[in-house]
């Protein structure tokens, strides 16, 4: 890892922490959309997980790949499925169906693919493809909404943009991780994008709470 990548990686962790703090300060507790408090809890949990991934080995012995593959990443996908399908799109049955399909994807990962990878490529790819469908549905909803002119006050606009840049934008990186690793320059370029887009995503999450507070 280059010095630049180390700086980006450190910055990503602290930007996650910043997003968690801002979400606690700005989410509107009196709003009927009180489910946003769960987004705040999610950001706090993700920050703590990243801290665990970075420094946890100093305190306890644990399997880092399993921690992320079986706990952190599933929580990320399931939370966004809930936020998009059940809440923003108001299709709770879609949330249950997509969550079931995602969890089902662990079976072929366990049977046909190695489970000693940093990220389970098949499982992560399938989860991202499901998320991409929800992202497209959210864009369609926003474009056809009567509130399109007030998009800057829409929390989901910033969240959707951040998810697009990070999860959808880095999908090829994790899907073809082993293949890209053979081409260092290409791998470094995509890894830099992964870190930068992660920073931008959490900044957009922070902005979503700030604008949401202003528009209340």
C-alpha cells in the first residue's frame, strides 16, 4: 500500500466517524420520518466496525475476513435494502424478497467458492446487483417526483448518489479482485477510487442529514 493510499484509508475511517456524529446532531427527532434515526445508528455501527477492523487486533484475536464477510457486509446490504425498498420506495415485501435472495447467495459462496478471501466476490457481486436495481428504482422515483426541483433537500438524493459512486462504482473492483491483483497499476488505480469514493459517500451521507435538518 502506498503512502497516499494509507492517508486515504485513515481519512475514510475518520470521515465515517464524522458522518456518524453529524447524523446524531442533525437528524430531526420530531419528524414523522423517524426511521432516519436508524440510519444514524447504522453509521455509528459502521464506524465502530471499521475501528474494529483497523485496531481490533491490538485487543482481541479474531478472524478479520470472516468479521467483514459474515457480519459487516451483510449488515450494509440488508440495511440499504430496507432503507430503499421498505422505506423510500414503500415496498416492504420487496425488501423481504431481496433480503432472502441475498442471504440465499451465501450458499453457492460456501459450496463452490473459496471462503478465505478478503471479500466474497460472488456474494458481494450479487448483493451489489440487487442494490443497483434499487438505486435505479430510486433514481426513477426522484426523476418522476413532483419534488424534483427541490432535489437538494431530499436526503435520498445524496444517499443514492453516494451509494452509486461507492457500491456500484467499485463493483468491478471486488468482482474481479483476484484478476486485477495481477496488474498492479490498474489495481492501484481502482483501489484509489475505492477509497476516494468511500470518503465522498460518507460526506454525502453527512450532507443528507444537514440538508434534511434545514428543510424541516
